[in-house]
């Protein structure tokens, strides 16, 4: 949404906003409009929600808007070449990484998971490949030590909104031009699968910390306790010598500390299945974890 708001505020004529069809949301699974659609309607903009952009009807509708440029942000559908060819100036994608690092579906989470020191946004002219198009502009930012995918996403959204305005202005006035991505340094940020959420306590505490932060807000790292799913929303790695088996709860009370393969993880915020998330201290008021082992 920051990109849409920025484009509109800058005076660009937004002919239409394309977003995916409304889907069920919340516990009641009621069909509801997403935030992009809601914001677009608040701005008085036309909204289109085709299930696919490959049908003749969808293509004809898009051509009817006679777009000079399309800006794409996490649209969730692959744009066929027939769509990329419609705008006079092509399609610009705001991608959440410093290309060619982390091409693909989950660049923010994979950067945190890998322990990257920095990331950023790239304004890329889209081609038929997977995030392989030439880059007009890139802006870097450090990944903070306690950064989560949620907080980094929000920072990059605003960074990308500013960057795309600069890129469009520079391109229109001939100050910048798309530059091919280098052949070296490419990596692929594969989609996060639900099974990756399971915590393997034999890994070192630093890796587990990155997993927890990378998978917040989704799918959320998880373990098991007393036969129940226990989501771990926040944790802090502790570098200390541990002689207990991985997954063993080695400290309770004012803190909740669990042994890892190397070091330990201090759990800060948890959530049982079907319950609300709460601090580890609050959780321990209702449940005794002393002498237990997580992940069994």
C-alpha cells in the first residue's frame, strides 16, 4: 500500500488498481476485501480483480486502460509476456532484495534466515524470467539484529515506495536506464513451506533465532510441548555452554530458556494452538515447564 499511496500522492494518474479476488478471512472465513482494494476504493480508484491475466477478457480489459506503465508489488500472480508487452514503458516491479540476491517468492524471510547483514529494494523492469529483468534503481538498508520479517517488510515497503517514484522520474527524463543484473551472486528465495516452521532443537541457537525472526509473521516457528503445538513468536539466542539434551527446558520462572544444539534459546513469546499469543512469563503462570523437553 505505501507504493500506491505514494504514486497517488505524487500526482501520477492511476488508471486502475489490480489485486487478487476477495478471499475468506478471519475465524468466520467471511469473504472480505483486502487492504489494497480497500485503500484503492478510499482513493476513488478503479479496482480490477481478475482470477487470471491470461484470459482474452482480462487482457482486453487491461488494454482498454491504455497504460503507459505498470507498477507491480507482490501481486502473487505470474504476469505473462502478453501482459508485460501492454504498457508503453513496460512493467516495473518493486522487489524486496538487492538483485540478483534473493530472486523469488520470499526474499525478506530468506535474507533474515541466512543471516544477511543487509538487504534492500530493487526497482526492476520485468521480463519473462523469474526476477531476472534489468534494474533501474536499488536502495540498500541494514538488517537490524532483532529484525523480524514483519518489521523488515514494513521498512522495505516504504523504502520501495520512495525508490519507485525516483526511478520513474529518472527513467522518464532519461537520467537513469535499466541495467542488466550481474551474472554472479544470484540466489533463489524459494517459497516458505509450512513444514519449515518446525524447530529442530539440535541446531545452534543463532540459527534458531534467525528461523523465529524470519518466520514472523508467517508461518511462525513452532515446536511441541505436552503433545500440543507451541508457536514461538519471539526468542533471543544465548551463547553459553549447555550440557542438557537439545529441547530441554533448563530455566523457568522469570525466564524460559531451552537448550539448543549449541547455546540456548530464551523464549519470549509463545502461543498454544487455538489460543492467543502471550509472553513466556504469562504462559508459565498457567503451565509448568520445569523438567520438560520441547519437540518430543
